[in-house]
C-alpha cells in the first residue's frame, strides 16, 4: 500500500513539510492533508475532522495545534469532500478512509506511536476505528459518541441524518453498524475524553454516555472536562486542553516502554 501522489501546499513551516496526499480506498481516490517533520517521525497523530462538506473542513491551523518536532499530523478529508471521490457516508464506508491511511502510515513509520484525535463528528469516526488500527490511544474531543443521542439532540441535523443514514426507528441496521460502544472492551487502547460543559453542538451528555460505558467494561480512560467552555474552547482554555493532550500522549508513550 502506498500513497498515489502528493502535492506540496502553499504553506511554509521551518520544521515541517505540508502536502496534500491522495490514496486509494475501495477504488476511490481519497485525499488528506499531511504535515510531516524534517526530523525522524516518532509520533503520528491522525486528526479526524468534524462536520460535513465545507463545515468543519480540514484546516492547517487546527493540525498545527498537535505539532511537535518529531510529530507527523495527517487528516483525511473523507470521501466526497475537498476533491476526494465518492460520497460522504457519515461513519459508514468512509471509515475505510481512516483505516487505510492509518495502515499506510504505520507501514511507513513502524517505530512511531500513533494517536487518533476525533473532534465533533470525528468522535464517532474514531470510536469505530481506533481499535482496528491498533492506535496507542484515542482522544475524543467534543465528540459524538452515539448517533441516537445526536438525532435527539440536534433537531436541525435530523434531515441530514435521515438522508445519509436513515431514520433511527426505521433503519435500525444502519444505526447499529455505527454503534461504536458495543465493541469497546477492557483491552481497548486508552481513551481521553475532552468536552466542554457548555457545548451546544455536541452536548456533554455524549461524553458522560461514553464514560459510563468505559467504566462499566473496565477500559482505561481519563477525562478532561472544561465546564465553562463550549464546542471550541476560548484561547486560555484552549491552551490548557492542548497541554493536556500533549501530556496524555507523552504519558501513553512512556508507559509503552515498560
């Protein structure tokens, strides 16, 4: 497996190279943004975007938040977005866009640790893939953990969910295949749950729902709740959460040594 082609993007970073990568998934040419260090890659962060279409699109500034001198950050656009072939499937067939990229990155950098970060809609994408790709850890940030909860909570998005997935009471199988929690077990990679208490896009009850399940099955997890913040933390709070995420990844990697 290999990336089909790369295109240098118009962004100058002293320590990293920014490219748009194209790779094949199930016969489709799918794209993603890659930020790779000039130094040897010791950590891979896969950032799973939120939203759909141009809403929540992959942005370089967001990816740079996770950058360190030895960290590669890759963000798949998902099929049907930003020049990728196919149609967005919202935690369906597009999950392969995550797993194929993860497999290729791990093959290219076999000694590097890998962490997935799923934001908003990317939360469910990560929950459905982090075990399959054998990530070292998963950080779910303001993330959707259950589509039934999303359907009930986001009245404004029900039309979109019905078009892409179906009705929760009529298309039971489609929602069941997107039920990530049923397959998360005690031996799953550790999860850090990050959420804002005033998040109106994805309510914090989604985080509580995930936390209760992880506790019930005995999985390793931690939480970082910012009760005064919304979907995207304000600058001072953003600094704190980014520091917490970096510390989390470093702690996980340190634990692997023993």
